[in-house]
C-alpha cells in the first residue's frame, strides 16, 4: 500500500504492507521560493525517477493520494502509478482522513498541523518528521480503516516456551 500527501512542491508518501504495517516513508522537498514552472516540472521528473528506483520490482496493490487542487506534482504521482502499476490512486478527502484518524483536538486550525502535533503528543518517532510525512502516515492509517485492513500478527497471550532459547526474534 502507498499513501501520498502531495502539494505544489513538498510531498511525502508512506509505504506499508497489506497487513497495515508501515514499512517506510519518503519525502520530496521542492524549493519554496516561488521558482519557475520549469523547476516544478524538473522536480516531477526527479520525483518519478526516484519512484522508479524505490518501486522497482515491487507489487503495489493499493494507492491513495490526498485529493487536492490539481498540481503538476499531484498529477506526476498519479501518472506514475497508472503507468507503472495500472493503478489509479484513490482520491482521499482531507477532512475524511482527519476526522477518522485524528482525535478531535488535533483537527482544529488552532493546533496548526494536527497530524504532527498528534504524533508529538503520542511521543511517537514520527513526531520528529515533517508534517507532510505525518499526514501521509495518517492517510495510510485511514486507508487501512476504510479497506478493513487489520494487523495480521497480534500477540494476545504470552507464548508457551517449547524449547530453551537464548534469543527471541520479534
């Protein structure tokens, strides 16, 4: 699964497995100084080259992207997944993922970037990321919810030791 938070220049995406586990995230940082359309189009080309290398040999089953005003970067993401995986990303409404994933106090404008504040308050390692990354992680969590994806491995009881061991791999 891939969840994308795209904007005019800065974007992030989270990659996870079909069991709802976040595997990794990436961020594209474009210039914020009002650079030219040519610079944005070059950013899109670099973005697609990076996506090619990240997803080379991958099997992508599900892609979601925050539904924003159409930008070159937004369409570059969509075109990549259509061309490489024959998947049109699902358009994810901003308010839908926020109201589903974030507690109410993190949805108001007074909090600023609610997903970042949420992860900081939770003392999550994601609290050290940018707001684009935390938004993409929340979009990933939202996709898990709407597609009824639950963690495949959930330990509920202590495991019975069948033989004496010195090392455990979890």
